[in-house]
C-alpha cells in the first residue's frame, strides 16, 4: 500500500520500518522530498506511528514551504552556527556612548 503526500507516493511499509528505526530521519526524509514544513512532516510521522492505517486511501495535502523568502531576511554572512553575529559597528557605538556617559558622570561628581 502507498501513502500519497502532496501527490508524491511513499511505500507505507518502508515508512513504517523507517519510523521504527528513527522517527527523526523519517521526518527529515518526508520533509525534504515533499517540501512541506517540519511541523507537518512530524504530524504525519506521529500519526503513522500511532495508527499505521490512518492515511489509507487518502491523498494528504500539506502546504509547500518556500525557503527563498526567508533567505532574503537573514544574510548567510551574518550567521555563525546557530547564533547571529551582531553588527560590530553598532556595538562599538553603544560602547563609545556608554564611556562618554561615564566620563560625564565622573566629571559631574568631581565638580561637586
């Protein structure tokens, strides 16, 4: 028996055996082939794990996720691992502003 997700057929037996081996790898596999979101892929895998017959004779339709619009928001050069690198020029401005503020406060205390 086959399971259709966004008109792409998967062997039900292969998916179930893959789920038994590694749910995470099965989620990644479904997500990469169908271009659906992580949450949708996880829901499908969890449903199959709970009830292997839940998608019999059903063509599962999930929203296809486009990652191109997100790539414009985050420049790859501004990332390092899972953390964002702050703009160093903006950080330097805050440091200089803080130092000037401290100097003004110290001068004010010395004058009194």
